[in-house]
């Protein structure tokens, strides 16, 4: 047999880069709820958004398969301060009661 200098093999090399450009991962943050809380920075009742960041598997940069929750936080409408959602949870029992008419 001779030592062939034929058959260039490039096909398997290409596969991985192509696949990984179709599948990707990205973090998507969106608001899941809103309400009123006492902003720790301002010491006043403020509206807030509760945001959740989740990792998604993406296909062609479109999120298709939801993954784990990466981060959750509450953002004050007024000053933009972000705090842990636990802050709101601990405040809500007292804030939620019917005495909201003023
Ligand atoms: Zn604030």
C-alpha cells in the first residue's frame, strides 16, 4: 500500500462550530409582578417591579427552552434602587391590608 495523500477530511471539524452557532444560551430578564413597597433608600412607599432573570437555551438566538432562574430582584420605580425580593415579602403582610385608602 502507498501512503495516500488523498482524502482531505474537513467535515467533522466544521460540525462543532456550526452547531454551537445555532444553539446558544442567554439570560432573559423580565418583570413578573409589581406592587407597592417601602423603598429602603427613600423610606417611602413606592411602586416596584419584580424582575426575574432566567437562563434560556436559544436556537438562532431565539429563547426556546427555559432553564434555571439566575437572579431575582425588585426595582424601585422612583429611584431605581434594586433590592432582594425578600425585602418585599417581609413588608407585604402589613402593606397589603385594607387600609390603603387615604
Ligand atoms: Zn426608591
